[in-house]
C-alpha cells in the first residue's frame, strides 16, 4: 500500500523546541509542550508500543574516561538507510553509569 502525498507522515517543526514532529501531534514528544487545545487534542495520542529497548552501560571503577555517542538509524524494508541521527554524546568517568531508553510508538493515521 502506498501513502497518499500530504497525508500520513506529514511533518512540521515544534514551535517550542524546533524538533521535527508529526503534523498530527497535539503534544510534542520531545519537549512535551501542548501544540493544540481542542476537544480532540486535549491529551497525548495513545499509540501502540511497537518497540521498547532499555539498557545501560558503565565504566569500570578505574581507568581513563570514556566518550560515547548515541546514534539512531532508521532503515526501510530493503535495508536502505532513511535517516541517521546522533541523539546524544557524553563522557563517563570511573564508576559512572548511563541508561538509554528507546521507544517506537505507532499511531493510526488521522484524516
């Protein structure tokens, strides 16, 4: 099934944080500011959790600091890379730990 141009998946920028979001979003998933206040948009849309990953990594109690990058890549069904973003960078000192959570929610297209 092919999508009609200008329908499902259309995006815009959040006026608060400038993150690219779905045009149908009533609440920005990044900064969580409300974008519309109407009877249909009074709360965040409920999606279905299609993927959820939680994990953590830690630096041993001794040694030189580590640097890290968190990179998210989206590919289509044939493996072609559609988008790649660095979503965070940082450093860990001895004994420090970081946790990462990734969720993918899917929604029924409105309209």
